[in-house]
C-alpha cells in the first residue's frame, strides 16, 4: 500500500519502501489542497483542462514544497501513450516549467543525478516508480493500457540496466493509483492487443460476457516487472482506484475527459 500524507490542506501519497530508503523525495499527488476551480478542483497539475498556467504552477509549487522539492527544477514528460524513455541530465532541469522543452513523445523519464525532479502526469493510467538502491538511479513511467501493451515498465528496467548498470533485484518499484480491474471494462479490440502482446494474458484479463473484458493493469504490470527479475517483495501496489475515489482523484473515464491530472514526482536526494 501507499501511505497517505496530510500536510496542512494538502493530501499526497508516498511509497513506504521508498521513504525508508532515504534516497529519494517523491509523491503521487491527489486532487486535494490546490487552487484550481471547477472540473480541475483543486490540485490539478496539468494545463490540459485549465484556463491558466498560473494555477497549475501554484499547485506544483504547493505540493513540491511539501515534499521538499524545488518545483522550478521539474523536468516534464510529454506523454503520447507510447514507450519512449528519456535519460534526463543537468541540461534538462526546468524543461516544461521554467524553460522551453525539447522533450517530445516521451512517456518515461530516468536519471542518476541527484536534485533533478522528474514529473509524469495521470488521469487513470498506471504510474510506475523505480528506484535502483545500489547504483542510485530513479525513473517514472506512464503505463496506461497502451503503455502496458507496449511494456514500457519492462523497457524502463532494461534502459536503466543499459544506462546505469541497474540489476532488477536491486530495484524497488511502486505501482500507483490508477483505474482498477472492476472499473476498466474494455471491448475486444483492446483485449485483443493484450492477447497479442502477452502470453500470460489470461492471468489478468477476465471475460465478462457480450464481448466485454475486465483488465487488471496493476497485475499486468506487476507480472511484467517480476518477469524482468524484480522480486515480488520489492513491488508496492497502491491498491487505490482513481475512478472509485472521487474525493481523492481525478479520473479521465469517470469525468468523461473534463478533469484535472495527478502527477508522479520523484528526485534522487
Ligand atoms: Zn474503481
């Protein structure tokens, strides 16, 4: 489970194992404690449905400051539901928040440099947090159903291994709040893509009749990461559904696209 932190008006979530490592500052944001109004009320962290960037900046400032992160150094993803992962370096600091960004078509960010906060954005998709406790490197990857079909989680680990010498057994992983199995009903086209991509699809896809299926994205990602050699005990699943918990989360599916976004934010200390 993730742990809910309440600090002044804010609520955000942390992964206990990541906290205990003492190696990172991180959070998954909720919708509680920000300045946005209407469908983005109140801690919206993305400009998608917001009229002004000012509210979004203020919200990021509020939550980053609670976690101990300098929000002006954030490095933004540019998510397209694909599997491109970027190695982030000093020259990227502030891209998307204080300087123009050349980071395009990127659903995963990784770095081994302390003090560079990475941020990815969520409405129902699965946030994946990675921490290599031996080689000291972090990554955050956006694994919605399309990203899961493309196995962005497995590709993140492989890229960490390539770039930093990461061994899967040294990695802690967090699978964050997102749409749960019983809320994620799909048709045969979506289920078909999973069946093509995964030999073990029947472990996380349940037919519910009339050509409909439930897909358990948490389990799909967990099994995929265990398949890469990450020990089950190193993986923390939040168990929180974005669609069911309206008081805590925005949900793209529940709110029919007129909604705000949560964020996964993490930096190495
Ligand atoms: Zn639900």
